[in-house]
């Protein structure tokens, strides 16, 4: 009998996790791109600020900051997107995964060399491959990785630049 309960539990857990992950997803239209990893989405007639989960793009005034913003703008501005909410940050803004046209914006920024993968804060299975996307862009010298010594945005912010 315990084996049967364990079996049912193992079957029910993935279904529950799938349900929970889809329960926090919603659609809206991107009305503004703040920078590479922050957008504003119109949802139920309200503007909702979204910070992209698991990545960090260069700041606006930082080298490649404008490029990251332009990449995000080209991919999602004015388009309908799906937002998968992961959490809220300390500023009460939504942190999430954004998909448009069947592509994940978070991943595409990494592929294009427009972001760092935040290995420490990325604990979801869906982002387990993101560090490899960064390594590929870095090895190929794509985007910010064409710079000889790119400064991570968290260091840039700490210096107050």
C-alpha cells in the first residue's frame, strides 16, 4: 500500500507543479521598454512593470546598455507577450519570464550577448540552461562579450556610475 501512495504522489506532483506554473502566467501588451531587462506591460488596463528573471543586462549608460534596450525593444515593443510571474522583488515589481512569438526574451538576450545569467538567483528548471547560453555568447565574442573586459551591471551600480 505505501508503494501505491508514493506512486500516486509522484504522478500528482508534476501535475500540481504544471498547474501552479500556468496559474501565475498572464498575457498583455508591451507598452514601454525601460531598458534591456525591464519592460512595462498593459494588463487589464493597468501598466505593470516587469523585471526579467534570472538575467541582468547592462545599465543604460553602461557599454552595451543601449544595445540591450534596442534588442528588447525590437523583440517585444508593441507586441503581446506572456508573462510567467516568478516572484516580486523588494520594490514590489514583478520578476518574471517573458515570451513573445514562441521565444523567451530572457534566453534571447543571453544568446545575443546582451545579458549576464544570474546563476545564484535562477533556481527554476526552465533557466538551468541559461548559464550555458551566456558561455556560448562569451566564447563566440557576441555582443558585450566582444569587449575585452565587460563590467557586470551589479559592479557598475556598486561604483555608482
